[in-house]
C-alpha cells in the first residue's frame, strides 16, 4: 500500500508541476499584450554649434489624456554610433524636460487636454549635455 500512496503523491505532484509550468509559460504573453506598440520620430534642431536631438514624438494611435502622463511616465535611451568606425560614442539615457500630449506631431508651448501624439522634450545645449548632439564623432 505504501507504493500506492507514493504513486498517488507522485501523480499529484507531477500534475501540479504541469499546471504551474503552463501558467508560467503564459505570463510573458499576458504582459506582452498590455504594452501597446507605437511609432515615434526624433525631432532635431540645427543650431550654430551643432544639430541636436531636442524631442521625441510618439504616435499613440489614439487620443491620450494629457493628465495621464508626466516626466516620470517615460524614459528615453539613446545610442549613437560613429558613422565611419561604427564605434558607440554615446549609450545612455536622455533627460526629459517636458512631457505633454498634442493633436499634431510637433512641439508646442503648452500641451493639449488630449491628443494622439505624446511629446517628450529633451535637455539640450551647446555643451555639458551628453548625447544631445547628433554629431558625436
């Protein structure tokens, strides 16, 4: 009878492990479904000293409420490569100075109450702002 008990316990353990494996295998799909895809563009501005990346505009695909985002909602990472040697010259995050929504894919003085486009303005300057220049080679 001991072997029968062991067999039953083994079957239950295997069944529980199978159920756990099934649930764990479904977790990445559940989380992936909650992150929508969106296209974006990098906005640059030419100055006397350089061309700088000054903003990122995200096309959310549908209206986003302006009060649903702030500076901590997003992070902007940038990787710049030397066009000649292909060496990485910058690989870090950029500082977001303003975050707002707009009804057009462009920068504005103030954000709208709702809009399809999320604008993330980035810190940039003549010097002392790593990663702002598009000419880092």
